[in-house]
C-alpha cells in the first residue's frame, strides 16, 4: 500500500502530503534531502576527481565512487525517516535509490549467498524468495523507516535505565499504555506495527509484535510462546542473563514475580520461566476464574510452541549490505539473520537455542508476515474501512475564507487539504516528545467545534462558534470531533510520561465525565485504575476496575489486579483501633 494504515476501531491515518508550511526542523530535513539530490545529480553528471580513460572517456575514481555511494546512502536514510516516508517521499523512490546504491558498489559487494536449508525449512516459499532476492523492494523501504522509528523510541523510553531488565520493563509498559487493547474481531484489518502504534490500538499479538521489535533495536532477543489448550495463550519470553522473563501482552502485565509488590501493575519485576515452573502459584494467580485456568498453568517448556519474530527484510542478505555501510550516529539494526555467519557468529536461531530451547521445536511466527501480506493488498472493503480510520489525523482543516454576500448570508471556504498536525503530534508523542505533543493536542481539542479561521477574523464568541460549526460539512466536523477525542486521551498519556501521574489520572477522569465520542473509554478506565494504584489510591483503583465488564478486553487483567489489590484496599479503610486512655 502507498499509504500507511492506521486506526483499528474507528479512524486512522493515511500518508498524504502535508497541506501546511514546514516548520524549522522540517525545513532543515527538507534541505538535507534537497542537498542530497543535488549532490547525486552533480556526482552522476560530472566529477572533478575523474581521470581520462584510454578510450577517451571519463573513468570514475574509487574515491569519487565511494563518496557518491555515501551521498546516496545518506539521502535514502533521510528520506526513510518516519516524518518523511509516504508523507513527502514515495517508497518507490527510496527503493530505486537502494538498488542504485547497490549497483554503485560493483564488485565491492559479495554475491548474495543462499539461505541455509536449516532455516528455509521453517519458512514458506514466498518468504524464502523474498529473503533471497538481491534487489530491494517496497517492504524494505518500510522496514528501514520502521527500524529508525523503533530505535528512536527505544532511546527515548529507556533513557536513564540502569539495567536491561529495567529497559525491558519500561518498553513493555510503554507498549501497553500506547496500544489500547482490542479484541480480534475489532482488529481484522491487517496493520503493521507503525500503523498500529500511530492509531493506538491493537490485539495481544499486535502488542507482542511491536514489543519484540522495540527490544530488537536494543539488541535484546525475545520469542513468542504459545499454547492452545485449555485455551489459547500467548506470552513474550525475553532472553536476559540466561533466563526467560515472561510478559503477557493480553493481560497488559508481566508474569509478576513472587516478590513483586502487591500494588504492582504499572511497574513490577517479571518472573522468569524457571521461577514460574518452581512456583505454580505465579501462573495460577492469573486465572480468570476457578473454571478458567491460565493457559500456561501446569505447562512445561516442552509443552509450549516457541516462535521467532521477524519478517523477510530483517533476515535478507541484501539488508546486510546496508547494515555494514551504516556508520556514526546511524546506530540502527536493519539486519538480524536467522543463520550464523562469519559476521554474526550466532544468528537468531542459534542464540535462542543457547537459552535452552529445543532447536527442532522452534518455528517462525507467521503472524507478522501474514499481516504484511494483507497490508500490501487491501480489498475494496478494507480500503473503505481504512479511509474511515485515517481521517482524524487530517485535523485541522482550516477555514481559508469567510464570504458574505449582499444579503448577509455567510459561506465558508475550507482548505482542500488538512494540515495533518494531529498526525505529526501523535508521531512526536510516540517518539518521546511529550511536551510539544501536549501543546498541539490542546489546540486539537480547541478546534473540535471551530477549526483555525483566517487571521483577520478576531475573537469568535459562543454564538458565532455554534453558527460556524453548523456550517461545517459532515466529514469535516467528524474529522475534528474524532481528533479532539484522540487528543484528550493522548494528552493524559503524555502527562503520565512526564511524571505527572495524578494530573494524568485526573485528566482521564475528566475525559470520561465530558460528553463526546469516548472511543478510548476502555483504555481510559484501565489506565486510570493503574495510575490510581501507583499513587497508593487503592480504594479508588478497586472501584474503577470493578466497573470493567467481562466483554471488555481489559477485564482479565483487571481481575488479576483486583485479587492483589482488594485485601490491601480493605486494610486501608479499617477504622483505627481505639486507644486505651491513660490513667
């Protein structure tokens, strides 16, 4: 798809050209891209370093060729930034530059080696063909964009962490805060992690996929663990210090260690598989009810399906060329091969086997590639759904002109394109730029009824606002209403990320108290309950979670925490013991 998919349950984003003037940072980025193109044109057209060939032509020196390759590489990386790709640059252009860059290398790059049969046996034919192909494709451009995005998120979220365990915990809770849990029925449209995160909602597998990809940029391995009986279950097993730490993306919780605080939920150390095997109560505590045991309870590691997480681009030898060419501040993992080699002594499979998993039972998780396949070939109905899900990010759509005729009738001339400030703000939020994001989200909320008006129009009172709103086309009105709903919820998340926990919880309470769409009701209730518990307000947290119904995807996680919190909440409201008066 040319456009990146976004919203899962109501709206979303489409990658379209920005209908606004670029700000300072964007002008800098655009300038870099322009300079890159100019350098390329000059390099292809002439070279002062060239020498005369025996036949009278111009022969390019190795130094010039090397510099030209470097210029192309810098340009394509710049064009693949999350703020740029699909918005101001086409993926096809990036792919063309990638293949040009390879051809410039000539014999300096080795022929693509075949993929070992030990790995191809775990892959379907289509994926093997994609891995083996020496030429870059559309998926590779998206892969480069996403990898840069994961790396920037990881750097922002784990800043200040002292251990890998702390880094893993921060990323897990970051994912569960920013991806509101939805059911499988609500997430049938096949989306990829970038779109899932931008939209802010997904199922347990979507959360797991994003979580593992973020960990990969920190050079931390993780696998997906699955069972089917007595009911389907999915865990992310993070490989740390010779142990397998367990996280449940469906519950939105780690498997809490025995020593975890009773108030754990927003924070808390994850148990390892070895700890859970020794202490059955750790899994038993996660059961929905006595009649519905936790899927992993009573299971040994040999009973569990182990799957590696990745796509063809991550494992393709062609990406190795790009990985080896990255230098300096381009700290980016683009290539993480399945097989071991002289460059990577232990490939993904070997590293996982080293952690104690049976090599013969390790499979490839098919969910990511299936979703990528579906994402690249939307049918008519999916395109229509996609169009509805993407519209909120267009906000605001400004009023360019207010026209009055002789009779006093008023007409509004709207911009043909939105400014997409809502989309840009959401991306900045995910990248850890919370302060600037909050500022924009507040404006998005202000534009709920009246979008930006021409500068010559002064203060607009409530009567005028109502009149302007009534004149808005239905689609434009819905764009602003949906964006305002997003902004109210996401601004609260930004407050939490900045350490303003109580303000964030109060903001969610206010969000639920006001009339509106309340598309984020499920996530708002879940997060407010977690944050109240973090503040030590267990009585309030319990009351909030008790209102979650069993048809809400967050219900199972709420039941786990209620069993931990209720005894403590009861203790906190017991009347103080009467003291015997002194004689």
